[in-house]
C-alpha cells in the first residue's frame, strides 16, 4: 500500500512502478520504450507517455548502461519542458538528472541549456564531450505533493535529458536549519581509499547515493596528494549508527597519512559560496593501547576551522564506529585545498574515510500568482495547456502566459483563446492583479462575466465568441486602463453601461441579441481586424533563409516577450531583420576615398594587406585588400562574402561589406582601435602598458565567446582554422573580438571533420590536424590553448630565445613546468603578483587540456569558456567572499617559486590561532 503513495505522475498519465526496489525510488529512463530492471536491481520506467519532445538514441560508445542509450530532447524554443513527479510533502529527497549527449542529433553541436527545480534555477548544463555523462544532484525537502524538473533556455543545441531519478530519504541526516529556504546541490561525495575507480551506489547504499572513488582521475580533482598517503581497508562491519550515514562499504576503506598529513585539492562545482560539509571517520586500523590518532583540519586562510581536533576512536567511542564532524554553513572557495594534520602528541597520522560537500542553492519562491495559476490549471486536468508544469513565470513562462520582470513576477497576459474551455470564466483569473491582457475568445464559456475590479491594470479583454450570459457588468467601467473590450457573439443581455461608451475604449458587443445600447439607435462599434493573411508566406520565406544561418541572439526573443506583439508583427519584423543581412557592396571609389587611396597600412596577413579608412559618416573601418591569388575565383569569393555577412556576434570583428571591382577583392571590417593581442603581450607595447591578469581573462572570455559562436551558434559549424594572438583584436576598451575568417570554411554538415589542405600558423597548428588533415572544431581549441598559454606567460608561441635551450615551442615548455608543479615558472613576470594563483591554475590546467595531442582529449570551447568565467569569478570575488586570507597566501607564494604540492601549506605559515570562535563545528 505504501508503494502506491510514491507513484510517479505525468499528469494526466499515471505510472505505478511495480514492486519497486525501495519505496520512494523513481528511475525514469528518458526515451526508453519499456520498463526493465538493470544490473543493480533498479527498476527503470520509460517516459513514453510524456507529451512533449522527441526521443532519440545516442551513438555513445558501447559498454554504456542501457539508460544512456536513449534520451528525450526538446525544441530550442522559448518554452520550458517539465517532468512532474509526485513526492510526499515534508520528506527529504535526492533528485538526480543525467545527460549523455552521444551526438544524438548527428550535429555535433554540444547543447547548453538550463535545468530548474520548480522556479529555482538548478544548473546550466554545458555539454563538452559527446561521450561523457553529466550528472547533477540536488537534496531537497519536499514542501508540496509534486515537484517539477524543467529544461529551458537552450543557448546552443537542443535541451535533452537521459535519466531522471528520485530517491527518498527516510531520516534526517540532511536536515538543516535552512532547508525551507535552500536546496543543497551536491558538489562532492567521495569514498576515500576506494578499491577501484567504480563508484559505490545502490544496493550498497540503500539510498543510491553515488560515492565517487578517490582513485578516479579527473582534471583538478583530488590532486596534490601528500606523500605517505596510504589506502587502508577492513572487512569488519562499521557501526554507522543510522542507516543514512555513509554505507559500510564506503566506511570500510580509508586513506591514512603515514607522514603525518593528508592533503587534497579539488574543484567544487558551483562554489564559491556557502555550503554544507561533512567528514566521515572510523578507526579501521589496529592501534595498540598506547597509540593515538589525533589531527586537525586545516583550510588555507581559514584558521577558525582548525580549532577542534579529531580523535577518531575517542569521538566515536570505539573502533569501527563512525564519527562525523562537519559544518552546516561554511564558506568554501571554488578550488578547495584542505589538509588533515597530525597533532604533535599523536602517534599516528590522520585518517579519512569519506566526505560530502553540498552547496546551498537559494530557493526561488516563484511568481506571486503561482497559487492562483496552479488552481486554474488543476481545474483542466485533461487540457494540454494545463500540463506544462513548474512555475507559471519562472524560469520562463508557460507558453500561454506572459509575466513581468519582477523578482517575484506577476502574470500580465493570459492567452487561452480557442482552447475549448467550458463552464464559467475561472474565478482565479479575477485574482491575477497584474493582468493586462486576457484572451478567452472562441471557447464555450458560459455563465456571467465575473467582477474584474481587482485587476486594475487590465487593458485588453477578449471574451468574444463564447456563450456568456447575464449583463455586461458595471464594474468593467471602473477599470481605468481598459482600452479594448470584445464581447461580441455571446448571449449577453441588458443594456451597455454608460461608463463603457467613451472614446478611449474600443468596445464590440454586436451579436448579442438581447444586449442593447441605452438609447438604442446609433451604435458605436469599432472593429479591429488583425490580418494574418500572408503570415504563412512570410514563414516560408524565413524558413528558406534559415537553410544557412547562425543562431539569433536570445535577446531578440526576450524583446518579443516584453512587447506582447501580435504574431503577425513578430514574423514581419523577423523577416525584415533577416533581409538586411545580405552583404553590403561598397564601390571602389568609396573605398579609395575612405582610405585616402590606401594610404595608411595597418597590418598584413597571409591573405592580403589591411588599410585604415574612414567613411563619409565618420565611421572608422579596416579595409582588407586580398592578394589576387587568395581566392581562386569569383565564386569562392562570393561564397566567403555570403558566409561573412551572416556571422554576427559581439565578439567577432564585424564585417561591414565588400567590394569587387577592377579585379580587386576587398573586405571591409570595423576598425579596432587597440590592434592585436599579440602586440600587447610581447611587443614594445607590453612593457609600456601591461595588460592585467583580470583583463587577460576578460580578453580570453571574449575570444572564447566568439569562437563558441562559430562552433555552436552557426549551422553548419564554422571552424576558424587560424586562431592566433594576432587574430584577436582589441577595441577601445581593451575588449576582444576574433578576426580574420579568411581561412574559414564551412564544415560539412553532419560530419565531424572537413578534409582540406593544411593551413594555419606554425606554433598554433593542431598536431593531429597536421598529421591527419582532418579538421575539427578541436583544432581551434588547440590554437586557443596556445593563446591561453601566451596570456599566462606573455611569451610567443614559437621562439628561439624565450624557452631556454630545450624548447622552441610554448606547449612542451609549459607542459614541463606544469608537470613538475612549477606554475610560477610560466607566469608572465610583468604580472608581478597581481593575480590569484587559483585562477591562474584554473586557466593553466584548461590550457593544458586544450593542447592535448588528440582532439577527443580536448575540451569543447564552451567548456573552456566556462572555466575562464569561473576564473574571472575567483579573481573578482575573492575578497568579497571573505577569502581574502587565502588570497594573501597565494600572493605571497607568487613571489617565490614554490612547488605546487606544497604551495597551499607553506612551511613558514604560522600555525593557526585557536582563539577565534567564528565557526561552530557540528558533530553527531
Ligand atoms: C550562512 O552564513 C552566511 C554568512 O553568515 C549567511 O549569509 C547565509 O545566509 C547562511 N546560510 C546559508 C544557507 O547560506
Ligand atoms: C476542441 O474540441 C473539438 C471537439 O471536441 C476538437 O475537435 C478540437 O480539436 C478541440 N480543440 C482544441 C484546441 O482542443
């Protein structure tokens, strides 16, 4: 019977998992056709009754679990798509969503979209590799009988989901004082001393938490391990006291610091921020009676956390028993370095069995009209439009709703015309106090028109073509803002209230046999006709245009939402927008005038010479005169021009037009005042005015955004092929744009590489491309990695002098330094100490990933961009978040070449003070 309470509901469809493994387990295999039980004993159910989206199979490498072979994907539109799950109110759950892209759409466009739980933004899913499964988890206290997990806001690709899992906890281990205001997003759940790379989960963990193995190697995850770190294990059961503690199998393994310390460094996704953290200890070694194991936690710059010492056996009251100290609210950085250090009076070094770190995610209380809207939709359990789920406004509104932009939005417009509504006009509508437009035309609504006095902002009301009865209420005349009222073709009776007959109001009440004007005679009816003729023609034209184009900016849609324009207008403006895009054709004389006959040469590249120019209207331009042999024929030139004219992004140098006259092929671009990044990094300019680290990060961010757009925003994908620091141009404000698409060729749609003659610049050239001649977007990623190394080091990609006698090329040079842990050795001396070492580390590690020998080992540009943005946050946010101290340590260490392994815990650091009563540890 209890099981029935935990069913999953895709309203109005109902799923009852058969004799499920655990009460409160729901495992949805998105895109699957039927239910099945997997090797772990988990019962997977398909989502084949789900009314939205399409299913697809992935081309993931074999050996994957069945649930990752299929997925469900959704259109990249303005809507959200929500799975609605039934839960028990006042109960804690873990919800897990997984995403394995597997190139399901054969486009190799890595999707990026948002996922939310109800109105709360949960995470932005950024796919950076077709065969890696992204897993996100959230722990929450259910406060209502259903939850909605919604996908929306695709900026690249299409939103999709592989699995959705719900696990119910039956106790209070994840209780916090904040649980009605904050979700906990899982950042790390680590099993130390693990015997294999495989995680431990169900059935070992009855709640199917996934305990990651500490031997699994990932970038910047569990690195900087102290020497003397040894794995230990036992087969004796551990008394974990309550069953929501880490399972036995997790507690039976541990690491111990034979030399007195355990150190680790790991990236915490979602941080910096406030979080919940627990360490789990159990004594699983045989200590003789005179031996002790006492140690303290050390977090760089946070001495308050070292106050209390751990004595596992004493704290746990015996061996093979769990001791679980932790913090309910601790501020943590993105790159967490921690150590457990033996006390001087202890005979043994520290031990660590497991650890959990969650980030607090503030719950968005949602739109103000959520209750009314929920009540409204629950009255129409069979209607499609009422099943969209989630919050009516957040993160994006239901398809038939518009909302204002308040933090807690209100519904401003409802469009339910022609939806077969029956019965009375729902009374909930009269309680939407922010309502401006109400469209209910063409339904079968009956009964009287209710009192809309509470909706003082109402401007437009459409009730025509229904079966409404009764009178036109006097109260409508009290709506000061009412401009249009349509009630024609109903069964209304009585007389039209005097207040509704004025020049400010468009009123149509024709077709109501018993409804009369007071002084019947002249009628004052204005009829507005919305023409939709031609809309389909416009649509076809637009569609044709889309055969090749780059994704329009999101902002475009946002504007539409705000203006609530009727559909015809939307299409119209879209088309106008599109036609403007055909390339502008300059006359040769115009160009000659602008450049004063090609007087001022500002650069040259493999494809021609660039001149400065100024148009009649004062606009400054860069004029690129292509050398005659650059383009074999007219045809290639015009292809290139038509491509260029369709690529618009704020981080790509704007193409203004072209000129083909007297055998000259000329391209006109916007002029970039601060020249190339190259000049600023190691030209004479570099010493004059050094670019700061934060500015370098911003330049990297700008450039990555431009490249991301080429890779993922354009169909087919555009590969730059010749990225280098001299192709990154800087504007007046030192913000960057990527230039020179002279080498760009369209990648062939549907295939992941384009074979052609190897072109590019020595030092930036992807070695794999050079050998195989197979060009992919990862070739650009390689070149971008080289640019990142230039930004860090201020050195040229290739040089006979810069890299000592052993190297000529920046990549092996940087690699040798990073591998020996000497990051200081590659940092540009001109940066002095004006940076946070954590952000430099982040970028260096990502750069090293970018220059991996094989494309498949390199991240996507989107992933690199994300990393740069996180580094910028670290650089900007360090002091704000009270990480000032760790900052200081990094900066100090930047003075001297300290090895990575020890840099977070320099020997000279004075030991922590124990007087500071800021943090209160919680031990259970
Ligand atoms: C944690 O502590 C900080 C600072 O004292 C406070 O702002 C925050 O609201 C607390 N709780 C959570 C869940 O972040
Ligand atoms: C309204 O109902 C009619 C008849 O039941 C049906 O044919 C039509 O598809 C429905 N329209 C909508 C929008 O649901």
